[in-house]
C-alpha cells in the first residue's frame, strides 16, 4: 500500500524517528489487532486470500519466541538484561562441539535474544524452527520431536505443572482452568474443560499402571507436600500437551 507507507514514513519523521512510537502506532492499530480466526463466511468467500487484511494471517512463532514463551509459562524465564551471550545446555553428544560452554543454571534461562550464535554450532531447537541466516517457515517432524522429547521441553512442562499445582491444589477443574490461563492467557471453554477432565481421568489410569510396573514417571524437581506422584505425573503430561498445541506454537 504505497500511500500508507508514505504516510507512515512522514509520521515516523514527525515522531522524531522514534522506533518505539512507530511500534506503538502499528500495534495499536485495528488491522494489527485483528484475530486470525476466520469467522466471517461472507468475507472468506469474497476475499479467500486475505488481500484486504480482514483477518490477521496466522503464523507460527519463531523458535526463539517459542522458547521464551515456554520458559515464561514454566516460571523459569530470567528477565535480566544486557551482558554477554549465554549458552543453554546442549543435547547429549553435542556438548563438546565448537567450544560451547554451558552457562550457569540461572543464566541459561535468559531470553533467547542472548543465546550465543555460531555458524557451526547452532542451538538445536532454533535450527529446528528455522533460525537465520535464512528465516524460512517450515513444518517438519524434527520440530514435533523437539517439543515432545527434548529435555528442555520436559522441564518446561514440569515447571508449568508446578505453577498449576501452586495455583489450584488438587482440584481437577481448577487445575484445568489455571493451566489454560497460564498457557493460553484465556479460560477454557466448557467443551475444552470436559475434554481435559476426561483426558486427565483416562491418563491417570495409564500413569498408575506405568508406576505399578516400575516405569519412569514424569515429575517435578520437588514434589509439593501431599501431592500424589501419579497425579503430579499426569498433570505434567497434560501441561506437556498444552505447550505442544497449535495454540501455543502459533500466533492467533
């Protein structure tokens, strides 16, 4: 839209070349704040390609944003600003590559903008989710496996479950409500609440059977007093599911 770009350029100069003011202007605009949910059949029929921007284009978050969001909902994000680059823990087998020296625990959970970047040793999660030099947007099995099986993803699920227990105790309905609030910043719908409750009931039986057979359970660094290990493991798996959902990984 050439006329809009010209107007924005003039406004940028008028605001004293303030990038922050330009960000505020764009992000408070009606078009930027539109939802990506397609709930207008007439508009979808007349403009299926969204050339008139009647809804926000749905897109996946970058790997850095996914990591920061997961650390935030787990209560583990370190908001410290400035300082040298940080080195999150690498998967087994990569620890000695490229002189990557894992940072102390507090620093390794700093925001992803501070994660060290090296061409021959890139952080695996970011590479799976299309880190630069070329910022493509792909969907691959590696991304799903990273969010399902990597040690950080499991730690994020455990951290989220611990926050849910802290805010709801052992009440299943309250756990579901708090988990949705933390993960999605919204309450669950009645249908979602029912599906989640049914899942927790069914999955608890699976986890209990695994415990009886001596299998390893998902857990937390420190189990809250009075919380059953099977119940905690069930909740961790539920939280793991939430951070693997499209709603968590995609911008709506």
